[in-house]
C-alpha cells in the first residue's frame, strides 16, 4: 500500500486480513493510526488479504486473523487480533509509549 | 454375521460411509467412517492416533483414489514422513503425485501476542486452500487441541472449532480429528466428542506390566457398530484391528493325514494321524511329557521333509535340543539342515499383539508346513483370557488359512484343568484335543493319554498309559482291571497276580489229573483182584467137577454167573 522508498524502511509490517470482516477492518484502521502517529515516514505496511492469496496462509504460518507480523526490525513479532489495545500493541512492537512529535 | 439393516425397509438409504482400508476397522464400523463427516480419534500418548489418521489418508489414496490433506499441529511434514516410512508409506511420493498435501501448523504462544478480537479464519482459508488445490476428499487434523496451547481466548477457540466442524461437513470431506485423552473425558477440551459424528477411542492399557492396545467405537451417529473393545496391532503394514467376528471360516481343507510322531498315538486314530492343516491342542499337567510329544510331532514333520517352526516359550533352543536327545528325539540335524527353526522367547517379552505379529512374520518368512507353540498357556500370563482367546482365534485362523498343521501345548493345573481350558474357549477352536495327565495311584504317578476330541476322525476312547523311553514315547497296552485301567506298578502287580492265578489253576488241574489217575489205578487193581478171585473160584469148581465122574461138561456161562454171584458177597476188595 505504501510506496516503498529506495532504502528499506526502518519498520516493516505485514498485516494479514480476511476480507472486510469487522475485525479486519478495525485492525487495518488501528495499525494505520499507530504507524502514522508513531512512525511517520519510517515504516512500510503491507496489508494482505488471505482470501485473495490463500497460499500465504501456509507459507507464513497464519492461523488466526487478523495477524500483524513485524518483519523489521528483527526478531519477528506477531500480534493476533484487531489491535484495539493500543498500549500493549506499542509494547509488543517495541515503540515508545508516547508519540515522538506529540 | 452382522445384519445392519436396522430400519428393516431396504428402500431407506443407508448412511454413506468412507472405507478406511484399515484391517478390521471397516468390519467394526460396518463399512467405514461416516462419509463427509468428522470422526474423532482420541486416546492417550502412544496409541497410534496419528498413525491411524495417516493410514486413513494413505489407504484412501492407494485403495480408493481419494486425495487427502493432513494438517499436522504437532509434527512437521518431514518428521511425519520419516515416522511412517517404516510402514512403507511414502508421503513424499504421494505429495509429488498431488494426491496428498501436508501442512504443518506451527502455533507458539511465545512468538505471538493477542490483542483484541480475532478468529481462526486464517486456518479455514489455509485448510480450504489445501483441500481445493488437490480436490481432497479426506482430511486429517492432528491434533487440534494444540490450538488451546497457542491461544488464550478459550471461548473464541471453542466457537471457532465448532464452526470448523460445521465447515468441514459443508465441504463434504471425511475428516479424522485426533485428540489427546483427557482426565475422565474423551478429550482434554471436552468439545470434539460432541461435535464429531463418530468417536473412536484408542487405549493403551498396562495390566500386569504388559501393554495391550485396544480400540472401541464410542459413538457412531446414524449407524450400528461393533461395541466391544478390540485389540489392535501396529504392524509393519500399519494398524490391524481384527475382530473375531470378521474372520470368516472359509479356508480349504486337506484330506491328507499327518503323523503325530508317535506310532502309538497314530494307532489311536482310525486313519493313523490327524489331518494336515488342522490344529491340535495338547493339554496336561506339569511333567506329563507335553514338550516331548510336541517335539516328536516336529521331528516327524522334519522327517517328512516339511519345514517346521517351533515356538518355545519355556526353553532355549539349545536346552530343548539337549533335553529331547535324551529321549531319542534328535532335532539337531534338522536344525542344522534348516528344516527346523526354533524361536524361543519369554512370553512376557512382548504384549500379545506383538507375539502375533512375530508369529505372522516368521510364518510368512519361513513358510513352514508345521507350527508348534509350546506352550500357549504361558501367553495367558501376558493377557486376560478373552484376549488370549481372541489372539489364538486369529492365530489359528491364520495358520489354517495357510494350510499349516499346528500343535499347541497347554499347561493346565490340577483337577479343574480341563474345565479351565474350556472356559478359555481354546478347546473349541482346535480340531483335535489330546489330554495327557498323571494317573496317580498308590505311591506313584504314571502318565496317561487320551483323545478328547478329533473332528472328522474316528478315534479310540481309551486312556492309554505311556512311557517316555530313550527311544521316545511309547504307548503301553491297555490293561483293564476290576476298577478300570491299570497302570505302572499296579500293572506289574496285575501281571504277577495273573501269573499266580494261572499257576494255581495249572496246579489244580494237575491235582485233578493225579486224582483221576489214582482212581483209575484203584479201579484197575480192583478189577485185577476180582479177576484173580474169579479165577481161583473157577479153578476150584473145575477141580471139583473133575473129581465127580459123569458130570456133564459145564455150561461156561452159568458157571461164570455163579462165580460172580459167589464172589460178590465175599466183598474182598483191596483198597
């Protein structure tokens, strides 16, 4: 979704969703908000629909939906759910509790 | 045997079933698992749940051309493939042929955090994709409860698993779900058994330090099924459940007679032995020469040039050979020649099913004409009586189908021995039953042998005494005394008595003869005496007549009569 810049972004996220289910839509909204707020210009976010690309589910070991995978920085981290609990999402993704430019 | 048409009306459709191709399981479930529905296979660790699942898939592909999907939550595809390779299942080749898809689902809580609402749609998509990509008809999920370890939100999981079962049904795939057995429940989560249409319980029970695997169909919606616990084996060819009822009695029979190895026993049968391919039971108390008789039978088979397989559960081959040499049964040359094979092991070495497998393997390898199992009663120490019975049924049937003459010895204890064997039901399985026992008399024990039954063979009804001599087993002639047959020292006493009686009779006869002789001599003496007397009277008369001149020449007859009448009153008799 986001145009990848020439140098790889500092943060890279893959969000696997299942169409437009309420959980998926909420997850998409939440992650976008977080990224924009905490990592403006430093992230790459891919939103992948498992209905469109079902082979990804096996390849990426996806069981639950929605699943957010932090691809970079390593180690990989996985978050399952609609990401509605902002504070724990930040902790899990290793982001500072307050937006840098706030 | 089964008549599953409970509905009675043949017009009603029967529940469609997917045959598993697993030995015996289709008999118990009367055709297989419910087609297009989920079946739960539950059991504790080491029961072969995964194996049953994989065999279901592999047989489905090999025998029925139905592609399958295996979704493994615990083992990776490589591990599974390696595990079942020993059974001859080549999962790699089946995958390459697009008949099988393996998907290892990795769920690890440490790598994952939950945040907010979620569902398991990812799993559905994954499974749906795998099914659609090869057009699978069969699905195995092994083991779904692993999800409970990966996710904390139990209510979501429960509803999602329910939804999964529903979804699988709608997909129309026949599914096998495996689950660990819980404490007091069939599964840990107590969920799968309610949403499955068929539940198969595998059990791995240790009784008296011996493990036996058992299988039971707990529920089967819309169908009758075998309700018992059936022992099953994990063999080189996969799982084998052989319920007794599935064995049909269809084997061909031979009319040929084989020798028992003891001429005396052969003579007790009208045809001089028992049928080839029949099974013979030899029961007896301790020390009644059961092994000797069994070895004689084995020797006779070898002497005919047949291969013989001897299972010894009590003695090592060397000990058996040595002991039998002492009674003139020399097995050593045939052992060296390869005609005889002795397989000695402790019965407790293995569970019953393992013994059966060993037996099957050796028999198929060695192709014997004769099999001796000495003794089968030792196997009872391994399992319960009903298990042993079912094992023996399968064993005897296997040997019969292959036309192998079998001899089993069995140790029975004391007086109730015969009854005991009957309860075990072994006796009804065999064709010929020979009983050897102690005939305990005054201060000694002798061995007696009798034929209790012999199907299709006329046989002697006598209890025969036999001796184990350096030349083998010899049957003695029957001696019947006033209280039945007489054995041992009694036999000798009887013989001595008979001799004495004969002697006495001879003496009595002699005495009568002598008496008669004496009487004859007395009579002769009397006659001689009378004659002398008569002659002297006659002489006297003649003289008198010569003294009277003119007297007519006497009538001889009259004179004779006179002489007699005169002599009689004289009463001169010598004693």
